[in-house]
C-alpha cells in the first residue's frame, strides 16, 4: 500500500467521523433540552446539529482531487470550501446557491458533480437547496432564541410559552432536526456501504467513535430521539463484524494532531486560548 493513500484515507476518516460525532452529540443535546423544556436553547443546538450534518456531508467529498485545484492565487478549492463551511450565512447561501460570486457558483457546481458521482440516485442540487433553506430558517430561530432580549427575558412567563408562534419555533426545531438529520446522515451509511478504499480502517475507527459517543451520552445523561436511535442502530450494523486491521495503529497515527496539520492548527489555537484564559 502506498503511504500517500494511507495518509489520505486516515485524514479522510478523521474529517468525516469528527464531523459526524459532533453532529450526533449536538443532536442528543438538542433533544435532551427539548424534552427537559429548556426551550431557549433547544432550537439553538438543533441548528448546530443541522449545520454539522451539512459539514459531515461535504466531508464525504472533501479529499476529491478536483478540490486540490486552485480557486484563486494562494488558495485551493478545498481551502475555499473550508472557509465557507465555517461561516453561518455563507454556508446557507452556498447550499442554496444564493448570492454567490461566479467562482463560488462554479465551486458549488463542482461539489454537486462529486456528490452525483458518489450517490447518483439523488437530485443533489434540489436536496442541497432545500437543506440550505431549512438551515437558514433555523439560523434565524437560533438568533431569536439566543440573541433577542425581548424573547429570552420572557421565557419564564406563561404567556410566552402559550404563544402559538413561539411553540412553532420549539416544535419545528425538534421535528426538523429529526427529519433532516436522518435524511442527510443516511448518506454516511451509504458512503461506507460503497466499500470505499481501506473501508475496514474507517469502520474500525467508527466503532471506536461510537463507543466513546455512548460513554459521553451516559456520562452527561443525554437522551436520544427515536430517529437518532434508529440511525445509531444503522451505524452499529456497519461495524458489528469489523476486525481491527493489523497495521491500524499506523493508520491512527496519521490521524493524530502531530501529523495532521489541520488538526494540529485547531488544537494549537485552543492551547493558546487556554493559556490566555489562565491569566484572568
């Protein structure tokens, strides 16, 4: 096996599964908040879960060679896409193909092509446009429920909770999270069912990620919706018979922060932030 393939698959693995685990954690937190009637925050975390599901989807095509091509001087298409993924409004607009520059529009079309190659049964242009519209609406709900002082200040008052339009924000955040996340994340299952290169390495890591996720859910006393339970069952079926590859530790090393530049950058920034916080 060529080392380059080993490196790429390891980094693809950590990208996909880090986004996926983040999405699943947020999904459980959103549902728990909803069930416990901590309603000011449940739409917010539901929005983040949906945003992370979009990032998870794009991670499936993240290492396609076409994204290594230049976007503009000093920036590859992958780097431009990563930038878009970190900006809330930009991500919604990119999914909807709305208010994009010519170059961003071409990047959107390229991503559609890559998705269609992987999953040809779906109209990806329509799917992503709908996802972007849903995400934009829940972005507005998040901003109202967290930033708007006239809303947040009155959460403890009965008439606030009895307002039908307020109830819609809470209920639709829960309902749409369960519906949209189930649909979007189903392509993660399909991705692994395609028997991708080094699939057993990916699945062994997924097995480990699921073990840690379940520990976290228990430790934090988080609840899962029926939709999330069904998705977790589908993931467990993928990994139930997988065996650890002999050289898996080498694969794991390639995912480590000391080897993967992007992961190292994130942790270095956090280390610096922790040092600055300790001063106060």
